C-alpha cells in the first residue's frame, strides 16, 4: 500500500490509528476507513514500521 493512501497517528500507550484514504471511480474522495492497532494486536508491528517510515518522510521535508 502506497504511503499517500493512508495516514497513521500515534496515540497514548502507543496505540496506532490508521486512516486509509480512497476515492470512487470518478476520483471523488470517499470517507476514510479507520483501524486501530494496539501493541498486543498481531498486525501492530507492521503498522508500527509504516508509522516510523511515515514520520521519517515527514521530517525529511524540513
């Protein structure tokens, strides 16, 4: 999944909120799908790595 298709927020206790962006067939934005991952969840490590990558890219812009 490409980085521009999702945004990850870190919340207290290292909870990750993942917003997956999408559009309809005409390119109009649709509501984001929202997922929550806690450190005990099986997919957490995968999303944590993506969160770290996202933050690294954000800091490279400055």
